[in-house]
C-alpha cells in the first residue's frame, strides 16, 4: 500500500509491507518499520528503523563464531534512523558520478570479470570496488552517513537472535548459489584453496541485482550475502556489558564491513560476522549502504 505523508518537512512515498508489520523477537525491546521513503538525491528507498535493544555479537548456540564476534553483549540503539532498503546500486552511483561528485568505478576484476559496476548495464546491480572513503563520501552526498557497526547489526537482525534472519538460500547470494551451477564452496576451499577464486570465476559466480532474495522483518534486502557493506567504525574488540549507541574502536587500524557476500563460504554469511579492510582499499566483494537521521 502506498500513501503520501510528511516527515522532516518533505513529501515522500511511504510503502508498507507485510514484512514491515512483523513483530520483532528481540531479547530486550524493538519496534518494526513504519514504512519507507525515496531519497530524491540518490533515488534509493529508505526504511525507518526504530530504536531498541539487542544482543550484538555471537548468537547463542552459534558454533561458527570467530573470536572477533565475542563476547556477545547488550546494545541499545537510542535513536531511530532511515536505512537504505538495498545496498547502493549502479544507478544510484551513476547519478552521483554524473552530477560530478563521484568517481567512475572499476568495471573489471583481476581474474577476468568485465561486467562489474556500470559495465553490467543493469542499474539494479550493487556497486563494488568502493573504498571506505568513497562510500563515506557517497553517503554524505546523499544526505546521510555510513551506519555504525551496531546500527548495521541491529538492522540486519531485525529482531532475530539466530545467526541469520532466515534460511540461507532464501535470503542470501553466497558462493554456493551465486554462480551458474550450485557448488559446495566449503569443500572446494578445503580441496582447492589456491584455485578457489578461479573456480568461482569459471562458474560465473558474482554479484546479483538487488532485492531478489527475501527481505528481513524490517523490509531490508541483501543484509546478508551479495556484497559486503562498509560500516562507519574502526573495528576493534568488543567489551562486555551494556553499550548505548557504540561508535567503534579507538584503535584506528582497519575499517569494518559486514554481511558476507557472493564469494563467501556459508559460515561467513551470518549477522555477527565481521570483515576488515583499509580506508582506501577496494574489493570486488564490498559495496555500501547508507543511513540517514
């Protein structure tokens, strides 16, 4: 259902879905999305995420967590925010670029893919090869910022206390299902670790257009799989206890990205999994998603 509404002095189209009305199942408190609006700057749809509390980090009974995901700890998100319903798309980035604000992104990777970013000819493809700095600048241009790591995980879980907000194949593109044929990526990386990337290339594994998999209860697509998503924080170790609106580490060594991607084996595609990279590094598996106050 679509309605016309006013928020922050501007007109937007709010779209309500069944998923947005599903009650959250948080350990503490949560509220569901009250709709979505289109950002005229980047052309993307944003979903309202209401404040609440959740358990951040390794999910209970999850046997695949790394030490960087521990200890699980309570976090309160005290302020609501708008989050992109999808990751930033080729169409949105092209708008940014043609307005003279953003760079043209690479269209090839190092092993032979020649259909990335604008070369894909599909505006619904997610952008990749975006550095943290470039992602930050895009979000600033669009009127927002990158999400904090806590905001990202809170939004990704959407009330779920499980490692994923749904069955993996239903919600995510990852190494097993993002190519022409289904593969057992966990077995492949064990038997042919040195040839893993090549084997995925031969199987045409890669990013897919956004919003083809099932959304989470907030109505957000591709929070898991497809492409990783930069977060605002420097990544560091979690500390026990309760945190309110945490903003990351003071260590200032590496920036974080979350969500897993089309290249990953299944155990990496979980709500608590954490990736890291340098400020200006670009990777063919990482894009971005913005939030707005």
